């Protein structure tokens, strides 16, 4: 039979076990910080009305094999995760945008809480039919990534940087979709960054 102290310790142990059990999946995730992603703006408090993503910018996880599979059109920026649906809201085209130079080189950066074994990082850019006031669809994106970085199963560290050349034939408002394809699960992580050329 447990005394008061034993009951208190047992209760504390159950609470700790519960926290560990529910937080375990949120430890091995990541998101783009350059160009600044929508989830990063939310976590920084630059944009309000973001919901749960404020506390979990690293957790935009959905099915991989984009664009043949993956999240449904209109739910790409949230990874198809309804908890983060605010990321799919174009906000009338008013998300803050990173200024880029068409045809220039740029270094893309990721921040990870803990890295997964990785196949590739793929970067897609919207085409001229893209309307920044509407949720992102596959038809809005070039069919192939303009930059792909293959890690061949390696795990990224706390940060990862990829330098590539931006397409030269873009002007005005666009969106870069970054997809981190995990090698040893059926999922990927998604990050949408609003940009202005």
C-alpha cells in the first residue's frame, strides 16, 4: 500500500511518462528558416492567428513522394495536417515575403530539432499561373524541383544549408515549397516560403 508520498511520486511518474509519450514524435522534425517559412514567421510572432504551429514550427509532416503523392492540393503548406491549416490560408497574398533575385544564387537553410535519415531535400517554385491570394496547388508549381540535394540516408545536424541557383524567368510574388524527404519513414516535412522577385 502506498502512502501519500508514494502516491504523489507515482502520479508524477505517470505524468512524466505521458509527456514523454506524447512529445516523442515532435522531437525529430525541421523547418526552413531561409527564406523564412510561414511556420517560422508564426513561431517568431511576426504573423498572428497561426494556431498550434506557433509552438510546433518543426512539425509540418505529411506523406512523401511529392508531387505524385503527398498532401492534397490546397493543403500543401500544412502538409495535409488539419492542425496547421492556417499555413494553407493565403491571407489575401499578405504573408511577409523574402526578397530574392531571379537567376541569382541563394542559400536555403533548415533548422532541426533532431534529424531523420534523409533521402532528398527538394525545392519547388511557383510558375506564372500562381495566384498568391489562393491556396497552393500542384498546378501552381513547376513540375520538377529547381534544386535537389541528396543526402543518401545521412542525418542532418542541427542546421542544414543548400546553395542553388534560382530560376531566371520569374518576377513578382511567388512561393518556394521546400520538401524534406525522410528516408526511413513514409513521410516528408513541408515548408512554404513567400518570396518576391
